[in-house]
């Protein structure tokens, strides 16, 4: 896993240093971020979403996958978006202003779905593991209008492991 070379040409500026840092507890995360960087054209064509629209999109995804609706919070001050359980076991998504784009909301809402359905049931659960990638590809296909076969080929190019349908 440590021999991953980003297939983007040119690689993103952050990739030179970050692609070398593979998290042993979440080894696919950096590969997924590279894949999402390849989808960046979707993000650049959009304007940031108001927090309420982020909330509605996350709610739609969670309803579709029969998981609880997360609370969406302003994540100003954070460098990254986060999905986690709060002290009351409720899912919460925190979205910094610079990440209030459709692709980031899809990513975080998928975390809500997978954490709810698999976190305590899957041995060796990883935040960006094969189960998560499978769901994320499905969400991207539906909400970014990209054929699933195209997304699966891209995931393979970025050496992502995902469970078959």
C-alpha cells in the first residue's frame, strides 16, 4: 500500500507529501482523496451550497439508504469536513464553509449511512474501507450523474478496494 503513486497528471500540490502518508488504520483514505480530486471539475463548476441545502442533500441520501438523519453543523474553523457520533450517539456532520460543495456533502452523508449500518457489525471497520467505497460509488453515480461503471474503473485506477454489488 505504501507504494501508491497518484495517477493524476499533474498530481495535486498536496499529493507529493500526503500520498506517502498512508494511515495504517484507514489505508484507502489518501487514494480516495486523490480520486475525489479527479472529480474536482464538479466542485469547481459549482458555487458553495448554503448550509440548509447541504442539510437537505444529506437528509435525502440518508432517507434513501434508511439511516438516521444527521445533524448538520457549521464547521467553521475546521480544515476538513467531519462526520461522527456525538455524545448522545447521534450522527453529526460538520461542514467548514470552504467544503460546502455537493461532492463533500455526498462524501460525509455516505459516512453517516455506512457508520450507522456497519460500524459495529463489520470486523476491521475502516472509515474509507471497501464497504464505504462501494456505497460512495453508488451515491456518486446517483447524485453526480456519472455511470457506475466509469466510477468503478476510476476506483480501480486509484487502487481502491470496494465490495462488489
